[in-house]
C-alpha cells in the first residue's frame, strides 16, 4: 500500500495525496483510492479529474450508487452513456446495437443481448478515445459496481492501450478490495489517511466553527473530515440552543447528521461483530479477553472484521480502541435499553476492577436502590483517591440517581460532591448537570455556592462568559466570609485571565484574603496571597516576593484548590522568570507526581507547561518537546482549553522542531485564545508567532505581530519584562525592518526597568538588540564588542539558546562588514550550541556558507546589505516593481525607492538587471 500524507477535504488541502495517486497512475496506469465513508475520497477523485482535464485528457466518470450493485450491467450502461457520440459512430453495427440495447434496456433481461459485441464495443470505445488523447477512467464508489459490469470492465481494461488509465475509489469494508477483480493483484492502493488534530482545526476554521474544539472533535471523529464537520455543527447547534458558546469540554452530541455519518461507518461491520462492538463501547477499557468473558467467544475474529472496516484498532496485548470516539457513542445510542442493560450486566460479571463492576451494575438497572447507591458512592471515593476525578463525578451522579426519594439529604450531598469532582476534572458538562440538579432542589446557600463554583472551576480559561454565575454565587454567599472568599478568589482569576486587568485582580485577591482570614480558611488565604504576589510581579511591585513568602509560610493543605493556584507553584514560576532554572526544574519534578495524584488535568498541564519552558531555556529541546507533546495530548484527552497547549507546542517547535509547525500552532493558539477571551495566552501565542516570523526573515510581519503583543501587554499593565520576553524580539524586528531609531526608543526604558528589578537575562537580551541597533547605525566595532560580552553573559546564566542567538547575530554583524573569518567562527560556534541543544531550526539558520563562497559570491555580496535590504533586493531581482515590493513589504513606495538607491550603492550596480545578476545564484 502506498503511504500518503495528504487529506481529502477540499478546504484543508491534499497536495501530497494527489501526488501519490498521480505517481501510482503514472507507474502502473491503475490506482485504487481507499478509505472509510466520509474520508474525502470523492474530493480527491474530483481534484485528480480536474488536473487531468487541465492537461486536456479525456475523463470518463462513473459513480454507481448502492442500489446499482444489484442491477446487472447498470454501471456499464452509465459509463457508456457518458461517452461522446462521436466515439460510438465508428463502431460496427453489432457493437452499436449492443450498446443501444444496453443503454435503452439496462434493467431488461440479459438473455437476448450480444455480450461479446458489447465487450468488444467497450474496448473499441476506449481505444478510439485514447487514439485522440489520453483517457482517465474514474470510478468513484467502486464498492457498488455490479458483478456483470466489473466482469465487463476487467475484460476491456486488459485490452486497452497504456494511454487509458484507471482510478477507482472505494470505501474500506470488511471484504476484499474491488481493485483485484478489476485488474488483478499488484496495483497500488493509496489510503486516504485521517486528518491530524491540526488539520481538523484548520477544517473547523474554514467552516466557521470554533478552533478550540479541534482537539475534542479530532478525538471523536478519528480525523474523518465528514464526521468532524458533522460533530462541529452539532456542537455549535447545541450551544446555540442553550444560548451560550460551545465549551471545549462539552460532550460532543452524536445526533442528527453526526449520527448518520457514524452509522454509515458502522455499516461496514457484520451484525455479529456489531454485538461485540456494542460490548466494547460499553466497557471502559475493552480487551479481547474481557469481551470473551462477557459472552463473546468469537470476539477475536469479529474484531478482526471490524478492524478491516477501519472501526477499531486491536493492540498486540488485546486492547480494543475505536478509531473514532463517536462510534461507541453511536453504538450505545442506537442500542435499545434492554440490550444496553444486558451488556452492562455481562460486563459487571466480567471486569476485574471493583469500581468498574459497581459502575456496570449501576448502569444495568434504572430503579432506586439505597445499597447500590452507597456502593457507587464508595466507588467514587476510591476514584477520588486514585486521582480519577472525572470518573468520580460520573459515579457521583449515578449514585444520586439511584438514591431513593426519601433520602433527599444524601442525594443532595452526592450531587454537590459530583459537581466538585467535575470542577476538578474540568468536565463542564458534568459540573453543569450536577449543578442544575442541586439548584432544582431545596439546597442550602452553601451547597448552591459550592455547585456554582464547580461550574466556574470546570470552565478552564473560558471565564469571560460566566458573569451571571459569579453574580448568583456572590449573592448566595452573603454573610459567609469563607464562601465569599472562595467566590472573590475566582473573580480575581477572571480579572487576570479574561479581563487582562492585574490591578483589579490584585484588589479582588486582597479582598478574598481578608474574607478568608475572617472565615478561618487558610487555604483560600494562601491562594489569595498567591494571586496578589503574581499580580505584583506583573505590575513590577518589588514587594511581590515578600507577599509570596507570606503565602508560603501558611500551612500547606494536603490538596489545595488547584496546584496551579498554590504558592508553591508560583515560586516555581518566579524561579523560571529569574532564570533560576535548576531550582525550577527540581521543584517541578517534585510537583509532577503530586499533581498526578490530585486528579486535576489542569494542574498536570501547568507543570508540563513549566517543564517545557524550563527545558527550552536550559537548552534541552528534546526533553521540552516531549513535555509539550504530553501537554497537548492531555489537553485533548481532558478537554482542556487548547489555547495554552497550542502556545506550548508552538514554543517547543520554534526552538526544537520546525518553524512551519510552530507557526501553525501559534496561529491556532491565537484563534482559540480569542474565542475564549483569554488575554494572557493570546499575548503568548502572538509572541511565539512573532518570534517565528523574526527568525524566518519576515521582519515586517514580525513587527506587526509583536506590536500587538506590546499593545496587549500595555493594556494588561504589565511592567516586569521577565514574564513574557517580547521586547528584544520587537526591537530586533524593527532593526531588520530598517527602523533602528524606533528600536532604540523601545530598548532604553525597558532596559532601565529590567536593571532596576534585577532581571539580568532580560538585560542581556536587550543588549543583543542594542548591539544590532549599533550595527545598523554604523558603529560595527561597538556592536561586536557588545555582542561578544552578551554571549559571555548568557553563557554564565546557562541560557545556551540565547547565547546561540547572540552568536548568530554576531556572525551577521561581522559578515556585513566583510570580516569573513570572524563571521564563520561565530557561525560555527552558534551551530555547535544549537546542535548540542537539539535546536534543529536554529542549527539550520546557523549553517555555514558553502566552501566556494568567495569575495564575489552572492553570500558575500548580500553580506553588505541589511536583512531588510536583502529582502527588497531579492524581490526586485525576481521582477517585482517598486509598487509590488512596497505592498509585499508593507512599505511606502518612497521608502522602497530610497532603500533601493542604497542597495545599488552598496553593491556597485546601476540597474535591476545588474542587481539580478549579482544575486541570481543566491
């Protein structure tokens, strides 16, 4: 089977897949395109057909429908009906008669037809068309070819010339592929692969659906484009019906169009296999042995059929995983209650985990039972101790449903606990469900507030849409300082994340701390102090560290309300900001197992995020990438807000992966953060994008992007430049865009603040930009001295990637003043630093010029130019007019003319032709 990496939806792009099909057609004259229903095969077929028509090939299309497979020669008749009349006129009389009878009486008895003449007629038609121009025969939905048409086509294709190529597209099913009956073995099958999470995000964006849902939809659709879009539309419609925005952790409604697509996929499994698949859908961790014990002795063979139909994957250890998360949901929804109950009862007797046994027993009945409710409650407590908070929430709701009506107090307690477990797990759907049940009962104000807080806690970064929930919680908490403190604390978080207002956040935290002290809640008091310390750091308050020390001095609770909100975690963040990376890493390695035990996916994500940042700054890109991948996987699995995870992935790719992938992740993070009104991570994702644009020479774009960061940071009143270090990047982008004066105006005040606050790493980064500014202003000697000093400072701070970037800048400065030996030495030193750190894209940037580069080489010629001048020179040398170059570089025509004059002077050329000659081989 030919591997292909492209995809089939027209809105996403499938260039590589089309190339794979073209290669197969060119090499073999035949190609089989396979994939499940909704994978996009038809779109690929259309694209290949359009390309063939553009090459003036004759394209014959055949697309049988499901009913056609039972009508003898129906597809052959449809094919001949599409043949131009001129090609039929050259046939012999018997052949024309056979075709006329077939086209006129496709469903009539076949006994009176001349089948030999018909076969020869098809052969002659194809030969006639091929004599005029190449022919591409396209058969979509080939699985629905009737047997007689298949036999006729097989005969004809054996006798046609090489100019007749055939592309068949068929749905993956349990049986043999249709290609072999048509043309025998040996013809390559090109599989339409599922979309990746990134491509699902792009697909959603192209169709106006929220990108923040991409992770969940990718998981639920298995990368099937049609199912992904159906799920996206279903979720958007469900959110509209609730009159609120779709939440990233909401369950995906497998209804309407989505259920129909899932049903079409499941239709590939035989009835017996479907019964086994239903049991697998009901089980939490299905395996072949579990399904056997649950009454499916032929589970292995039945699952093998389902695997051939691309419905499941069976691991070597017998684990069963559905290829799309919507499939088990659709299976369970389509099964009747008696069938589901019987399945749960069988699984209850077969599983070896007592918690799962209780869960299945609870789902096998629908009547209240106090003893069963008590067992479910105990099982939920076990899950809580294991850190399985989402499962604990599900069980808590089940326990409440099985509680007899006379035990209202127990039922209410179970609902409130389930809501809090859902809040911990970030399961907004379960939190809302439990909270609705609490509010519908005669609950105390304290229970109502606890339930509402769970909804807030489950919202993740998307706090901007919960004003009404906050208002009700504050009203119900009146008179209870501890409850008021809990609500006020979350208001402080909202002011920071959604409003981007650290002053209001700090003030709300101060009020929360006073209320917590009054109510005797030291945990809330410590977290309030933590928020004050965090906001103080943002605002450049020198007393922030003292406030943090005060928070750390309070007794640490065994399980705080989110490690990410605890002073111990903020201490790690401050160590990272201060470039005390060894301390930060050591503390994070202590926190990682602790947060895994708590069951909070957001806490685990936060630790993984910080580990990624620490490892990147420490020059361990491979370790950083591993943490970033796990953070992204966790985000998708747990349904967390994806904006932060995409930012983390963007930074890991920027340093240790690929600039192209980094840009993709950064743009996705920007989109998700905008959708969720998350100002904090919007700034971060924009910073990641600006850094990529700067590194790849897109100076004008980098300036525009990083100015957005500056505006957001100013609106958020951020003073401390060590938190998000965008200042040096913006200055470097301005210098590359020929605005060194503006860069200097940016550098000086920020550098003064950084020196006053003792942010030595920030000062060094600004000095790198200052040196480039000096070089642009003509003081190359001072620039070299400052860069050499800055590189040494970064080495002392143990920031290898920053040192490598400084050496790269030094090489550029030396090259511009035509000092080739020092330039090459700096380049080699930078490349060595980047290579040791695993910073692949930066290693490529530091690659030395080829040994043949001499005084007259393009590399040396261009060395006399600034980066901005180089970009303009290349554009002009490639034929761009001054107006076109101005539009491309976001400059005025006058600026282009002045810059072009300087380029001519530096390179000693007098015309565009001479300029093109000087740069042609670059």
